């Protein structure tokens, strides 16, 4: 689900870069804000997609450190958050005996368990070629595009700051997607 929310954020500047009256150009604050947000991949509100509007920039203060001035910034941004029941497509990145890992848009960790792949069986003809195959010979292997439904979502605040998604292909219209000759889609 894509939402537009209002964020409060503090942009930090070294005090030595400020003018004598303690002010700084708005463009510098916006540039610094965008640079800081580019390293801030996601939060509980979702993956940050775009800043849509700058609402306000507060007065700078240096309460935490005399060498750094903080400017409170309020802005609107568009976020994406996966929700149970939504249908997405993803590319298979890893195949394991108990399931596969997919990448779909900004979601790097989407796990599709073998228990949620009805009628697909794990087949390993070689070490390099790990595949889930159905009786009609449709395959789920590395590089295959799969349409899936979100079964469960969990926010994990660790080094990666990501949503962990459990997927299922138990339903109509879900499963491997014919890519009509394309090598791989970058979703």
C-alpha cells in the first residue's frame, strides 16, 4: 500500500558552516535532508519512496553538541508498506530445500515457504540447479518471476531496517509468470 505521511526529522549541520547570525540557506537544508534520507531505507511507516513537499523548517538549536546545530524539518513523503492480502510479483533470488527467497520492489526479503507452494515439489538434479517443479512441469528457480500474495509481514529494526514478508502462491492466478522471452525482470 502506498501512503503519504508527514515526517519530523532533524537535519544536522556543523556549527562552523553557519553564517554569523546562525542562519543557513533552505537549499542547503533540503540537500542535507535528502542525503540523510537516502541512507535511511525504511521505517515502521514503510519504505521511503519520495519527498513530496517541504512543510516547514524550524529554528536551529545546538542542545546536544556545541559543534553541531540541528534544524527540525517537517515534510511530506510517500511510503510503501506491504500489507497482508496484497498481490505482488517478485524475482526468485535464492532457492533452498524448504522454500525460496524473492525480491520485489524495495522488499529484499520475501520468503516463500515450500508449505505455501501447493503441488510444487523440490527437485535437485545437480547442486547448482535447485528447482521447485509441478506436475505440469512449471518451475520455480532462480531468475523466475513469481506472482504471490502477502501472507504475513514483520518489521525488523536491525542493521538492514526491513520488512520481512512471508508469501504464498496458494490461490488462483498465483505462481510462476510467463516472461515471454525476457531473461529477468528487475522488480
